[in-house]
C-alpha cells in the first residue's frame, strides 16, 4: 500500500509541473485581393516566449508578385496578454524578401485550443515584397489545433503503472 501511495504522490506532483504544449495553427482559405492564396501551418510556444515560433511552413501563390515559402516567424509589434498583436512571417535569407503579416485581436498565447480567428479585409493583414508592393487579405482564418493535454498522457501512464504493480503483487 505504501508503494501505491508513493506512486500516486509522485504522479500528482508530475501533473502539477506540466506546462502547456506548443500549439499548431493552420491557415484556412486565406485569399488576397489579387486572387492569390496562402496556405500552411505554424507552431507557437507561448510558454517559452510569446515570440517563439517553433516551426513555420507557409506558402503563398503568385499574384501581383511572386509567391514564396515562409519559414521564419516573428512578432512585429505588441504581444501582451489581453491585447491585440501583429505577427509576421518572412521568407528565408536569399528569398525575394517577401513578408506575410497579420493582426490578431489577442496574443497567440491567449488563444484557447480550437479557437478560430477570422482574418478580416483591411490594411492590417497583408503580404509585401521587397519593392513594397502589397496585396491585402480579403478572407480567411487561423485555427488553433486541439492538442491532447499532457496530463491525459501522464494519467494514462500512471494507471498503467498501477495496473502493472497490482498484477505483479
């Protein structure tokens, strides 16, 4: 019985230290004013830093300027909890110097899992090339994935361990 109690204490202590996992965001039906599109995903970890993009895989198609692949994420403005924030993605060094920028009404770290943010037409969401030619987003959304919480995996592992110990006893 003492072993089971010790395992339960260790298990719940482990759950208390669990932090939020990085969140995968997906661009859905993003269309620019010239008819070109943007597709892809990016992963953001607000626990490490509100500006920390783990991976970016966004592609735009040709329109008023060439499409590009975006692999670098950055915070291009305010990113304070409870406030709006600008986020941008840049083409890699040596690319055509394109950037893709959008404004959210709350910081990425404030999104809850499964949230959808609609990108509205306007000057705050756009793509621009190195000659400052811009195309503006007219429709689309960003959706946050619903990850399985780490606590669920820990709980399942703890139950498995308890079952194994009971069988062994």
